[in-house]
C-alpha cells in the first residue's frame, strides 16, 4: 500500500542524494566532478590529455569534428562553400552573446523594447 503523503518517493530521493554525496566525497568522485565542471565552462580542465579531435591552444573550444559538421550544414543552407575560418568566427560571435539566463526576464524584455521600440 502506498503512502498518500509521498513518503516512498521522498525516501528514494533522499537515498539518491546520500549516495551521490558519498560518491563525490571520494577521490574518484572529486576527480570526475572536476572534469565535469571543466567541460561545463567550455574547456578541458580535467586531468589527462584532451580528447582526440579537440582543438589545441585554447583558441576554439569546439572539436574539429563539430566544426566540420557545422561547416557542411552551413554550406548546404547557404549553397556556397564556407571556410573553417568563417565558421570559427561565427561560433565565437554566438558564444560572446549573453543569454537570457544572465539577466532577469523583465530586464531582458525592457532592454529589447528600448533598443527596438515598435
């Protein structure tokens, strides 16, 4: 019989959190978390060499394979040959743009309305 207060689900969530906390307190867990956090900021910050196909020199955080795919798709859409330099410049421009998540929604809307009033 299930508890109407959701005790089973609360216990399951609490147990999952406890397992996760215990894992990330181990050396293996800390190393894995460091690697995951490094991937999130766009660079390879974990231990060991970068993955195969990853750009060198920190100039472009995207893999060569991904840039090649974006180049092929862009060439098909624009019906012309697009150079790797153009794709890298486009990706840098896109990444420089601030996302909606960095500001409150109302500030984003007001800024947009002030720039392009109807």
